[in-house]
C-alpha cells in the first residue's frame, strides 16, 4: 500500500489491483512461455499480464507521472496492491477497507477494455461428492464406481447452465460479457485413487453466477434441487445421496448506481482523455474487488486495459491500452481530488 497524503478537506481516491494470478497449467497449451513476459508488436504475453498486473502498473504510473511533473493531487491518493482476489478478496481488498483505508472514490483497474464497470454477478462455489463402493479391479462386479455415478449430476448441471444462459438475462452483463449473463462452471473433477481399485469417491467443484434480484438462498435451493432430483432415478444414489457443500466465494451480485456522481465524473473524464464517446458503462460476469465499497457507503468502479486470455493460454495485454488507462487515471486523480468533499463522520 502506498499513500500520497493530500488535503483532508478534499476528496480522496483509491486505485486498487490484485497481484495474485491463477495457475498457467497446463502449460503445454501455451505457444508462449507464460512467465517470460514476451512482447510481440503491441502485445505483452504472460500469466497475469492482462489479469491484472498491467492495471497495477497503470495505477502506479498514473500517480508517479503527476508527481514527476509537479502536479500534486489536492486530496489523498492511495495505491492498494492486494492479494486473494481470485479466491474472494476477503484477505486483500476487504481487509484494507476493514482496517480503515476507505476513500471517497475507488477504481480497480481490472482489464475491462477501457469501459466503466458498475456491476458483476453474484458468485458462489459448491462441491458435490458421490460415494460408490470400492472393490478390486478384477472383481468390478463387487463394486460401485463413483465416477459413473457422477455423470448424471455432471450432465444435469451442464443442462442447468444452458437453461439459465437462455432464460436469465441482465442488460449490463449482456453488454460487458459477450451476451451471456450467468454461468455455471464445473471446474474440477477428482475421483478414485488407483487404477486397480473401483473408484469409491468422486468429487466435482463448481462456480455458479447469478444476477441482481436473485439471492444466494434461491441459487442454493436451485442447485441442490437439480442434483437431488437427478439422482432419484438411481437406486444406489437414492440410498447414498450425494453430499453438497458450499464453500469459498459467496457474494451477492454487486450493483453500483451508474448515475452516481462519481461514476458519471469518471465516465466523462475517460471520454475526454480517450477522445471518444465509445466508453460504455457495463457489467461483468466475473467478480472484482470494487464490490466491497458498497459496504462502506462509497462508490466503486472497474476500469482497465484491453487484452485477452484471462485464466487461459496465451494471455496478453495490449500495451497501448495500459498507457491509455494510466492517462485516464492521472486525469481522474487531478479532477476528482480537486473538489471539497466530506462524508458524515458517522
């Protein structure tokens, strides 16, 4: 965390980003070394280049450029480089806010293609375990293979995603996340422990997203009903029902009023600096740390570079978009902190 201390009577600002990244595995699907920071033309390749170390650097250089030019912000500016966003953010951005590092404005520079993000889906993780009956591989008839018993559940959850993708729509997410508002991802599948054993246990871990207006309780009931209804046709699973565990990420959908003065001021700054009216207010189906500001009655947004391949092979960021992000942020710092703005101390 870095803090530039300005006038306490002026509006303050946080520029935030997370330093943690997801695994690059399986690396054999990359055509570039995921950790070599290879530059080709306007692209810098590597794990975390887009999501989101480029945004962190844009934050730092935005403030550094102003200070190097002798253009001191009127109010306080905080730079937060946090951890744990990829697994929920509680130990990173939320902890900073809980410790009192709360400002009048907040930007997380996630790679949102130079658009202003004001909402993201609710997110929940869940785990499903199915138990079979182990046996020697030469006596498979004596066992019950948990792998096969998991298949109907897998397919039912896949069907649930397809149904929700068609039926559940939210305009901001349609605009910002390639025309699909909600997702259900089966991210891991682990089963068995030895080729010569009939698999006695199979486990999948999943992530489900949902829109404003849907609650965690509704989503939990929907998922559990889908799974339990599916296994009613299987005598073994009726007698040995799957175990469902909710863990990790759990957050309601985040929605920042796009008409808030902070959002509109930032939007106008971005349009002016980039010399375009194409900057959009969008929502995303992936979570980000800006959502925590709502619990402190402060506005927060996402805005950052252009890239591709987040959580995928050959992730890259477009270098000129990082410079554009820093330019917008530098101007935002000067304009936002120039005015008096005091919150009620309560």
